[in-house]
């Protein structure tokens, strides 16, 4: 062995031996002077304690703190002077290991380099008045500064270890409760001139992290594990902490925190948390129960990037902390109460301090979704900024835009109200809505909805429209409908409309909605709109949104209960054989019918005016109308109206021009046909230049009374009559018929199917030349000159019998 090596080994061995001897000596010193050393430790610690400090026992550990002397303090107890009142022990440690600088110990002072606490409980308690058991630590160091000889040199902790330690911060004044079960907290500290730096490993179970104990705990029962870097700057009084990553459960987080302690009764904190690609339910499960309960009503299918900033105080009474969360979501399915949003992307923000200086709570919270795009029931949409403000009474606002094929509305309406085909839809809306049970409720809308060149099947009335366009404009509280083109078969309608106070009535009083229409049409075929005569079909309810205040759910109710006032101008109106021109009308729809006002049409060379109403029924539809007919061609008029349901008296029996006033009621089928024998009312007729052709009752009478006269074509220059119609019976008021063949006074009842009983007074003289008599008095005298036949035509046994009228007076 070389000489230099031998010398080196001897030196090392001597040094080791010296150290061992020193440690043995220190250990023996402590062992033989246990009471003295224990007293020194108690005195050193008692200088900082204003209360009870108990150290049950002390044992030296030879190699544990090498090269320092390691002391194990057992059953260490620290309590403040008011313990008997609040029953919270500040420190209760079964094992409190302290490594003491050996050389300092021989100088008669205590310099602690390492503290190892295990099997302990630390409880920092503050009562409702603000008193804290940390008052056990003295805060007045003036005496020490004035008399330095009474104090040892500053103790600098080099290492620390906590294991199996329960750490609690219970602040009843600020409603804060932090409780951690520490499995392992170990680290090293350095002391540059600016303060201190520490590196430590943390392995704890968070049993409670309640910034407001009334609302519950964040990250409850979650394991926290990570390697921290911390530092304290004496100048700023701030503690900086960083960990990358901190595993909370199985999820890694990047965390940076700043705790401001200078001139503060308790630490203010600012914690920044970053989580990359975390699932929604995982993130919500880390928050306080009041927030988790809300968030779990929603879900986002794919992981998202989240940042969170917590800012507040561990001791203040502000109810914090201030929370600011951002999230980035991309191409995810979002589940919301009552539906799902597909292919969603957005940047989200949550804050519980929406209005500055109004506190940190649900009532001052807001959620913002920036650049939201996705689809709902196949309808693509974008919302530039959507907000939900005040989570106690939440209000949603946003700008909604969408453009899509009109047929995609069928997914949205779920085959209720209407079905669409062809064309496109465009929506640009600004909405404000309450949120009830986390669903959009009764939105107030501004903007426009436009449908272009689409086919619409309005299901409740079975009305089919083709190549139609609609523009709905929400202006203030009003709804303005413009540039509307509807086409059903050959009918084309151009419309503009308005509903005043629409948004206030839509949900609260749909029966008060009045839609005022201005309608123009080049041609209208009424038969294509007979669906309005049929009873409204009930559409199946959408169970998932029933009674939700949803705008779509309410649409069917509004269409059913709302009313429409229509002012129409139609160039040509067709109905079966009926053709009218230059038609005008004012119509008002009701819950179960239509009120008809000021209908005016040109027809059969004359003019018709009508007022009345039509009411829907389950078996038939009832109408009541007052009509004025001016100088229409009788034959065309009867053809157009299908002879008004008459069988024995038809257009083939008539010739001439008709003017009339009617006030009648009756029934009409869903197909638009008059119900036989349903007409009741009054009928005043005025005929000019008329002829009665082959009217069977008169022809039958002629065979009996005038076998040599032709009663198949009777010209009637003028005839005024009054009739009462009741079902299949027509009561003929006394009527004078002056014709080219004979004069007849008629009175009685004509029955279409039964009950005919007509009295006829027929002068036998031939009136063929009466038209040459211009003197009315002379004409009246000649009317009944000569023989007059008094004949009765009546039904008997189902057969018509004609004979002498024995009841004539």
C-alpha cells in the first residue's frame, strides 16, 4: 500500500472516530443530563408560546440526525389559554423528532436543523368572534430585541418531514374548513439573504377544502401528490409555490400559487391551475357540491383544456375565493337538460365575480361561451358570445346564427306543427331568456327568421304549401312578417303581417295574440284550403320538453289559440264551379271558426256582399251569413253554388237576373259542400227579365188546370218574393207571379222531401197581352177578372195530390 494512501486512511479513520466520539459524547451528555436538556428545549420553545406546552419525554437517537444530535420528543402537546372553552388542541404529536446542531448544543444553545413529526394532529381553530388558538404563539418580540442575551441565535430549519399527520384549518368566522391527512410531507430548505427556498414532496389526502363551509368542499377525498418548489421573499412578504405536476387523484395539474403574508392577519392567496385534456365529469367532481350539482346536469364527451384561478384569503369573511375558469372544447357532444348538442367547439369562461365588488357567489356568477358552434337536432348554429348570468336566477343571452336546408327543421319539430321540404332557412337572432331547471325558458328574441323557396305541410290543418317563402322579423316586442309568398296548388298568396306585443303574449296569453295580415293574390282556389274547415288535428306532445316554456313547444299552442285578422284583395277566386273577380274581404279567425266581414266579389255579371261567421264542429261546420246579391245571372249563380242543395228547383229551371238579401244559417262539410236540409233563414228575392223553365210543380198544375197552355217556359218580367227557409221546408209568403202564360198568387209551404202544401189562386184568363197595359190600377183589376181557380197542391201518403182548395175563402 502506498504511503500516502496509508496516511489518508489514518486521517479519515481519525476524523470518523472523532465524530463518533463527539456523537457518543453528545448522546451520553443528553442521556446523563436528560432533565437539563429537556428543560433547555422547553425553555427555548416556551419563549414563543403563550399557553400550555407539554413534552412528555425525550430520547436521543444516535445516528438518526448524523452528524447532528437527534432528539425524539414524545407526546408533545400545545394548547392556548382558552382551550377549555373551544376544545381544539393546536398540536398533539406522539413523535416529534428534532435534529439539533451538535456544536451549538455544547455551547449551551439549541439550533434545530430538522423536524420530523409523525402520528400527530395539527388543528388551527378560529371561532365565530375571530379568536384563534394560534394566539398561543407570542407575537411581541420587543423584549428579545432589547435583551439579546436572553435569546439564542435565530433557528433555521434545514429539513422537515411530516407523516401520518392530520392538518386542519377550521375558521368558523369565515366559514372555511381545510382538512388534510398527510401521508408524507418532506423537504429541504435553504436560507439566502432574501428569505428562504424549499423543495418538498407532498402526499396527502384532502378530506376538506371548503372556502365556504356552507357550500361544501373542493377536491374532497382526493389524493394529492407532487414535488413542490417554494420560496419566500422577506421584502415582498410573498410565498411562491410551484408544482408540475400535482396529481389530484389520477389527473395531473400544473399549479402555481402566491401567498401574500406581509402585514396581513392571514394569508391571501392566488392559485393558478392548468389541466390539459380533462373530462368534464372529472373536473366537476373536484369542485364544491353546489357547483358540482349544477355542472353534472351537463356533460362534454371529449377531454378539454382547463385553467383555473383561485384568489382569496384563508381568514377573511368575503365568502371567496374569487374563481376564474377557462375551458377550450373542440368537436364534442354536449349533453344539456332536454337535449344534446353535436360537434360543439367553444372557449368557455366561468367567474363568480361578474360585477366587481359585489362578492363571490352564485348570484354574481357568469358563464360565457365564446365562438360557440355546433348543431342541435341537425340544425347547425353559431353563437359569437353566449352568456348565463346569475346562477341563482340565471338569465341567458347571446347572438344566435344558423343557415341550413329547411328540411332539417323536421328533426327539430319532431313532426309536430309542420313538415318542410326543399328550400333553406336562415336565422339571425339576439335572445334573452330565463333558465328554469337549467333549461332555456321563454326566450325574448330580436332579429329575423327567413325561409326561402320551401314546401310546407301544416299538419294540424293538413294544408300543403309549395315554393313558399316567409320572413319573420322580431322588432322590439312586435313581430313583423314580410315578403311572404305561399303557394298551395294553383293558389298564390303574397302576405305581410304584424303582431303587436308579440313577445309578451307568446307565452303568457297566446289567446290574445292578434296577427294582422295584408293579403294579395292573383288567384285563389278555395278548395285547396278546405283543411281550415276540418277539425284541428292534435299533434303528439314532445314529452322531453312538455310545459318547459320552450319556444318550439309553445308554437303549436300559439297557432291553435292565436287569432288572425286578414284583409284580402284577390283578383280571382275559384271554388268548384264558382268564379269571382275583384274580391275583397276582412276575415277574423277565432278559436273555432272565422268571422267574415265586408266580403265583396264580382260574380255572374253582378256583385255579392257578405258578412257572417263560420264555426267549426266535430260533425259539421256551421255558418251564419247575411248576403246582398245584386243583379247576378240566376243560372250562373245557381250553378256556382250547386243549386244550394235544391233538387227540384235548379239552374235548369231559371233564367234572368237576381237580386237578393239573405240572412241564413246552415251547415257545410269539411269538403266544402252544403249539408242537405241544414239551411234556415230569410230570403228576399227580386227577379228581373226572368223565366221559369220546366218547373215541375207548375207543370203538374198546368196539366190539370191549363191543358192547352205551355207552362214549361214562363217569362216573368218582374217578381219580388219573400221566403222563410227551415231545413227542407220553404215557406212562401203571399207571392204574386205575373208571367206571360198565367198569373198566379202563391202561398204555402214547399217541402223538398215531404210536407208540401201550397195554395194557388189562378185566373183562367190569358195574361199574354197584359204587358201592353201601362196603368197599374187597370192591370190590378184585370188580374182576377173572370174565372179564378183555387187549387191546392199538397203531399198525401208520400204522393203529390193536386185538387180544389176547399179552404179558400
